[in-house]
């Protein structure tokens, strides 16, 4: 009977490695990696710099904490043949993928290398991105895409298009699960533009970052319109006209620094709370300056940004989509060291009225905050929805309903502060008690009503005014009576629609106290696949 030991003796003995052979292999690997890190050529790098653009690895170094980047699949090469590709098989295949740290927390990144095939996406290129997003999903960490690519690699045909489909599917699957940020640092055209549009935040750099589905040449051929790349899909276009961009910058360094700041305000995934920081700004600090910042007269303008700066820690906040739909402010900030999302009407722009774009902007922001466990603070000073044929025909009803839907669906702690006026349907939509805000506070100059006193008096007392000997005097008297009866500061509080009427100087302390009380809030939703939000 053969014993185990005997059978092992029958196996062939491996040859002893030649002395120093493994060291030679390691040296070869080191040399190869150094060539990959150096990039395709000095000429290509020079051309990149000549356009005012950093190289892919320079960008990653700016984004991540020093020395923290771990690259994966740096030796990946495409396997396509034909159209000259078999003779051009550079390592990385035009995209650098890996993970590192931002402020000590893990972040995944993929970055197109425009020096290789113009950053165009092929099968191997796409597969690397698929794997990177899958790793981020498994690790529960954010993904940052540094976009600088010419779209699908034409030489690879439909396999390149299928690669985009895999990216889109993964972005959607992780929507609301892990933060996803796109940074447009070069061209992003055709189907490639949909990937950033699906992510949570989009940042762009002026002069170099461009996004469009069809370029200027196609536009001119089809419509006859002559337009430049920058005017069609540049950073300022998407920041102020389309609303696609959440932040716009003059240079890549400033842009990537703000991406790092944004990541510091967000949790790593939807199972965590946002990170906290030590706060040296006292939670109970009185905000006396608000007594002078906000006029009592509801028709006088003021800058809501100054109010926000007075309320948040050290006056610092991160505004989202600052130059689009300027009649509403959406910002991330900290209060007592904890991240909050702030939605505020802006009286300095169109009197703070709600319209189509403001509703879209705020709805998406509310939804993003709710996805990532960020409490909401809503500062209300709204005269209503913007009237007009263009607004009605443009669908202000369904767009306004998006904001209503987002608030009604939100389960995070919610605090409403009514500074001055809150009229009509806009009052309801701005996170009123009737749609589920947890705590509603109001200043002693608040006016909550179906409409302003003048408009209400003209409707309710129109016959009495018309029959009066002096209609103007009668109107003034009836307006005063209506305001005294139905719009005084304590009317809503008497009916339980406002929890407290507060001294404006107490606003910061009262909001922080309410958020502290709500920190363990649990608000389960009915069992369902997902809601069917307004289109």
C-alpha cells in the first residue's frame, strides 16, 4: 500500500531558481511601471499642458491625499484589431483607475488620459471603469470621475457603445448609495455626456471642460446654427443656462480642491452619517446681526446669503449651482460641526419667487440630501409661484410638484424657519408642517397666508371696495383689517402650524437644538419598489 509520503516523493521536483532571477523580473516590472507612469510621450504631455490642462496623474495627485493612490490594472491593454489598433496597444488603455484617500477616507477615482486615443472609450477602457465602480460599491466609498475623453472609440464599434451601457447601469444602481462626482476637465461628447448627468454632482473648468450630445459641426449641418464649442457646451453655459453643472472654476487646482471639500461634507455611503468636525463656533451663539440684515417690510429686498452665513459654523457654506436659478439658494454647511443641507428663497433675485428652474434645482438638492442622511434646514421668504403664460406652458405645475414630492418623500430631520412672507402654494411646498417638516419656527414678522394682504383684499372685498365713495381709502382700511385678522405673526402658531415664534437672534441655537433632538429620527416609508415622481 502506497503511503502519502511515498506518493509525494514520486512528484517531479521543481528546478531551483537561478540566482537573482526573481530580482531581474522585479527590475523589469519596475521599469515597465515607470514607463506607464511617465505617460505615452513627452510630446503628448507637452500638448496637454499647452492646452492649459494637467495630465491624468497630476490631477489624481491634486485630488487625493499625498501618497495614498493605489492603481489597479495599470498594465491593461486593448485586444482590438484592425484600423491600425493592433500596432497601438498602450498600457492603461487611456484610463487610470484606483483608489486613495481624501481627508483620510477612501475614495475611488477613474480618470481619462487624453494623451492616449484622445481618452476615447473602448472595451478594455470600459471594463476597467466597470471594475472600479463595482469595487466602490463593495467598499461603500465615493467615486470621482475625472473626465477628459473624446467619446466612444470609433475603431472598436459597438463594443465601445456597450461599454458605456455598463457604466450607465452601474451609476444608476449606485445612485443614492455612494456619492458619485463628475469633474469635466476636457471634452465630454455624445453618449459620454450621459455618465456625468447621472451622477450626483458635476464640476467644470472654464475654457477646457465641455459637454454636449452633438458638437458644433453637427449642429450647423442639421440646423444651420453657427456656435462655438464653449458657447454650446462650455462651463458657463451649463452653470447658468442648462443647470447641468453644479460648480464652475477657472482652473483645475481650485476645482479639485472644492471636490475635496465637498467630499468632506458627504458620508461615504447611505448607511453612514456625514462626518463631523470639531466646532469652535458656539451652538448657542446669538445671531443679533439678523435683526439688521432682514427688513420687516416684506417688499424690501435683502441677500439671503448673508443670513445663511450668520447661521452656519464660522460663516462657511458650499453653495450648489450658484449661478443657475438664482432665486433659490441650495447649500451644504455645518452647524455645530455637523453637515446640513440648506434650501432658502433668495429675495435679492426675482423677489425669491419659485419658478420652474428653482423648483427643479431645490427638488434635486432635497433628494440628494435625503439620500445621504443630511438634515434639511429650509429658510422661507417666498411671495408665491411666478405667474405667466411661459411658466404655465413650461410645466410649472409638474416642476413645482417635483419639489413637493422631494420634501414629502424625505425621511431626514427637517427644520423650517419662516423669516417673513410665506404665501400660497409656495408656502406649502417650502417644507411646511402640513407636508411633514419636523419643527417649524417663525420670526415675529412672519406673514403666512393664501396671498398678500393687498391681493386678498381685492378678491374678498371687491364689491365693497367698488361701492365705496372713496375706493382707495376703503381698500387701505380693508387691507389693514385683513392683515390684522388673518396675517398676524401668531395666527399660524395659534393653530399649531408653527411650533414657535422666535427672536431672530435665537435662530442658530433653536435650529441646532431641533436638529440635535431629531438626530435619531426614524421615519420608515411604505414597502414599494420606488415612487413615481412627477416627470
